[in-house]
C-alpha cells in the first residue's frame, strides 16, 4: 500500500514540476529587459535596462544629437530600479 501511495505522490510531484516550471521560471527567473527604442513624429522613447547608470544620460545625449530627433523620453534604468 505504501508503494502505491509513493508512486502516486511521485507522479503528482513530477507533473507539478514539469507543468509548473514555466510559471515558476517566469516569476522567479525573469529574462533581461534589453533596451528598446520607439520613434514617432520626431519623439524617441528609450526604454529598458542598462548595466551602468552612467549609460542612461549618455544614451539620452547621443540620441538628442541625431538629426530629426525633436524630443527624447528616457525610461532607461539599471537592474533592480524601476
């Protein structure tokens, strides 16, 4: 009787691990959010994570120098900050 209970428990736990892995991985091991750029009518939106805080202002300044850019919205941040 104990062997059949152990087998059922093993199957249930295996199913939870296999089926729940995707959810657990997304919740506890999120993927990096690479920087992205959206451009519309001369407005550029910078969004995402950068490794070094000094890159935030540097990328904004470089973007402002691009011909045709009228406005820059900087939503860049370092990991852990939002």
